[in-house]
């Protein structure tokens, strides 16, 4: 499910299900027993370099990126801005989605981000570690 401010997004024929009306904090702070995972986009600035990742613990992973840990690519291009996150009930679904997103054209990725986060604001400030 895409975490965003927009009610409906369709990009390249994909319309993800959205979490109905949960707060950002409840979405990002999933209990440790949850078997799902996140796909997410990091960038350095509006329409900048894009990184697509997958993780079970989004807040922890974003913190790693900000410290320059875990991803050589994110460290090299200083990708510290979380611009999109999608929740998946099963980690295998998140992994499949990550692979799908990585295969997308850059224009499709930008369209997906801009439909749910048109100002490319950093979403990481919307939740607590």
C-alpha cells in the first residue's frame, strides 16, 4: 500500500491498494511480529537520483541511509530524502514489488512519486524512530 496524501494513483497500469486512514506513525512503526515489508524510494533532491529499496523496518533503514550505512549507492549520491513508501502484508510481495519498480522506466517512477508526493517532501520526518 502506498503511503501518500493522494486517494488514487495509477502508473504504468499499477494501482496499489492504500491503507485506509492510518496515521503516518502507525504505518511506519509496525510491530516486530508483522511479516510484511516496505518498498521505498530515496532521493537527493526533486527529480534527482532515485534509489528503490525494500525493508521490513522502514524507520531503521532510512536512518541507516542517513548515516551512510548499508547502501554504497545511497552513500555515493547522498540519498537522504524518503519520498515514497509502500506497505506490503508479506515481505515476499515487497521483494517482488521492488524488482518490478527497479525494472520501470525512470519516467514511470517519477510519475508514481509525483502523484503521491508532488512536492517531493521528505516523508521521514512524519514518523518517529
